[in-house]
DNA sequence: GCCGCAGACAATGCATACAATATCGTCTAC
DNA sequence: GTAGACGATATTGTATGCATTGTCTGCGGC
C-alpha cells in the first residue's frame, strides 16, 4: 500500500482490515465501478480482497453510517448513489458552515494562531504528493475548527462523514488547485482581519469545489442515474 | 432484554442484535452511566447483553461513526463525551440549516404539500406516547427535507448522525413541548407564506432544544467533565 | 533513581462454522 | 391461467476459537 518511503507521516494507528475494505469500497463507488442501487454481496467482496466476511461487514456498517451505502438487516447493502442536488446542497452547507467558522477565526485568533495557520498553508503548497497534501490540509481544517468551534461535533458532522476523504483528491482533478487558492484567499483575509473576506473566501472555494466534484462524479457515473 | 410489551410500533425491519446493542450503549451514554473517556470492553458488554462479541463490535463501529465513541484499532473504544460547546454549536448549525430548509419549503411547497405537513403536525400532537411522537416527528422532518433539499445528504449529515435518536425525548423532559411549539410556529409561517417567519421559527426552536439538551445532559453528567 | 527492555497477561482482530432469514422456483388448487 | 403455499437455495447474522496486538510488571543497565 505504501507508495512512498515514510508511509503516511505522523500517522500513528495502523489501518485494520475493515478500514482498508471500507476504503476500497469507497473507491469503487467514487470511480464509478459501483453504480447506484447495485448490491454488494459480502462473500464476493471477502473473496476478492482475500479476507473473511467479518471485516467486510464492519466496513459495510461504517459506510452505511457515512452515507455511501444503504444497509438493511438481512437484505444486504446497496450503493446509495448521489444526485447532483446532493452535491450542490452538500457544498452549499459546507460553505455556510465554514464561512461561519472563518468568521469566528478572524474574530478570535491570536497572532500566534495566524502564524501557525500560515505555516500549515505553506506546508500544503510544498507538499510533494497528493497524500501529504491531503493530510496537511486536514490538519489545517482541524486547526480552524479547533479555533472556531467545539472540537468534536462540527468536525464530526461536517468533515468526517462525507465526501472528503484521503483519496478524494485523486478523483477530483482540480481539487488541489481550488483548495490551495481558497486557503490562500482565506489567509489573506485573516491577516487583514477581515471577517467578511474570510467568509467569502470559504464560500467561494467550496462552491468551486462543489462544481469540480460534480463534474468529476458525473464523468465517472457516480452521479446522474437517478 | 425487551422491557416493554409492544416493541417499537410501525417498525418494519426487525432490529438486528447489533442495532439493539448500539441502542443500549447510546442509552448508557445519554443517561450518564458511561462517562467521557470510559473504556468499553467488548467481552463485558457481550456477556452483559447475552450475545457474542461480533454484534458488540458492529455496534461499536456504528457508534464510532456517529460520534458517540472513539474507536481505535487494537486499543478499544472510549466514550467520546460531549462538551457544552459541542451542544451549542450543534444546535446552532441545525438552526442554520433548518432555517434554510424552512425558507425553501415556503418558497416551493404546493398547497398539497402544506396540507400533508399540516396533517403530520396534527398527528404529532395527538401521539399517545413518546415513541409514536418521535416517529411522526421524524416523518415530518423527512418530509421537509424532501421538499427543500436533496434527499440524502442533508438528511444524512444533519439528522441521522447525532443526538436525535428514538429515545432522545425520553432524556430531554421539555423536548416534546418545544418541538411541538416550534412545528406549530413553522406551520403558521408556512401557511402565511412567510419565509422569514419559517426561518425564525426553526432557529428559535432549535436554540431552545439546544438549551434543553444541555440542561438535561449536564444533569446526567454526559456534559461537563472536560 | 530513572530509563529501556523482556516476558506474561489481557483485550482485540479475524477466520471458520453454524443458525436464521430472505429469495426464487415449483407445484397445487381454484 | 393465475394466486397462493411450500420447499430448495442463496445470503446474511451470530457464536466460537485462534492469531495478533497492546499493556503491564519486573528486571537489569546506565
């Protein structure tokens, strides 16, 4: 799995089989190999991946809670699929929320906080590969959330459970560019202590990300067959 | 384990053991019997509930994704716990989002839609017990979401994963009253086609619910020991 | 006295095996 | 010919057992 020498920097816990299986299935969905409504048979997946059905079941349960699958007792798991509206709304919401967070950051962050965020933004720009980029980006987001909101719920509700995942940027070509530009705009606004500017930067970035995701997922067939 | 005669009315799919275990653990947390940081040992729970460790593991994974537990590979599951800020932010967000949804409903709903919502609101008021109330309320929320937003993501992000669950109202004394009053206010605004009114109704209701939840969870000890 | 390491113990992760449930085809009755 | 019931098969749900990993205790070295 490790494509680069030091696998996932500052990543402490190793991934269990269940987590790997979940990642695999997420990829299948994002890449369009699994389309909406398609049924996942536990045994097939288990055999295909060389594990037993237990980790497959555990992955399915996690993906059900994340919204990728619909899992009904004794009736199997089906790909939930996404509609164009889902994506639009999802990113509109993210924009709303992160705009609010950005405002709070501008209002409350100390100079040190700004410096720390700045450093992370710079690190993102230098990231040699997409994985490191994603990891750093996640740290930046966490930092913003930590400064602006309760640590757990906002993060859990709006960062974890959805479309943003480690392999997200692989499937959305312009994702990294958008993200970097948005972060840069946010940092400029933050340094000028402009709450409005920070809010706008976040909303704009997330609107663009939404469009990019929609384009990518439409191309791969994840979206559209409603 | 079933302590009440007619288990959950109009529940089509029977609950698997995993789901029952998850519900059990959620209750333990909400009632304060499990406090933040406390570790859950799979075998103990299994024995206590008379099942094997498999359904317990599956429940733990689901609760991890819902945010109730922190589950790390090979290191066990710990109660995540809530901070007062978590609750405040959670409800502020819900207010933001449902305010937006309420606006959209006012702008797009047909007379028939209004009638249907009205019927559900009336049914809520008539509900003889708290379970039926919760079920009807959920149908109403789903209806609103369906009218106003993409069906899946908004619902998945903001309804499912968190504090609202079937046994929520048992733990929050004034929950039902607040909810009914808020729905009534929303319906009045809707009938007058007042987007602002609907928005305000939702925000107000959710602010109050947040306060009620905070009070209840502080009393039970779920919140506070940070 | 403190740090690091080795072994035993405890708890988790996963595979196998069996039980429960759904699904589909077939047969019978009308 | 069609509807309903019954069984065969496919698939999921759960229990048990072993392998793996984390944790704790006690010893030796610095």
